C-alpha cells in the first residue's frame, strides 16, 4: 500500500491520511513529551516555519513505546506541544512505531535504511523520515540527529528544489 493511502487519525481523532499532504515534502517524526530529546520540538517548529511556504510540513506522531515518555492523553499532548514549544505542525494520534502493533505508516518508513544502511526498528523518540512529494521515503535520520543538522537541512532543501 502506498504510504499516502494508509488510514490515520489526527490527534483530535479525525480520520485522515498522508494523501492530505500530497505534493508536499514531509518530515515524519515520532515524538514524546517527557524525553531528553523533547527540546527537538523547537528545531522541528523552526523547520516548519522556514519551509512551510515551499510545500513542506513536519508531521508528529506521539509514541509511548520508549520508557513511557509520552503518557498523556491527546488533549494533554496538544496542550503541552502548543504551550511549551508553540508547535503549529500537525500531530496525529498516539501510535506504536515498533513491534507487532507497529502502525502501517511506520511499517513502510522503517523499511528504509539510514545513512549507514541500517533499516528496521525505530531506535528512540524523534527519529526522522523525509518523504518526497511523490510519497517515496528518501532519507532517515536517527533520534540524536538534530532537526536543523546540516544533513537534514540539505536533504530537505534538495527535495524542495
């Protein structure tokens, strides 16, 4: 199944899919509110603001699989992201990114290798996947790679050219 056609739900529980973002470059990130990497929300929001007018968007997928670092309800997640980091990019319902209950979107994403050639499970919160306008996954960045790291910005800008 094409990644754009996989059913999703917004953080508010509304049905959607990545088809809503057809023709845009996407940075898909599994996020968490109580993680040492949570300050990456700042960089993700800066990318959103910098490239939004170039058909780019960040998409956040809350996930509680890594030491329970996203325990909140949808309302608590939305409030935290808005109040603490001023997040304006779309957030989706809490999902699993690894294991037998891995969301189908992440089944597609995790098949793509990172720069070292490693595919498979998401390592931690804030793993980033760059999806081209045609829906193909073109890059994968591990959690400790900052959203505004040169390799991430270069990959995004290459897709926007």
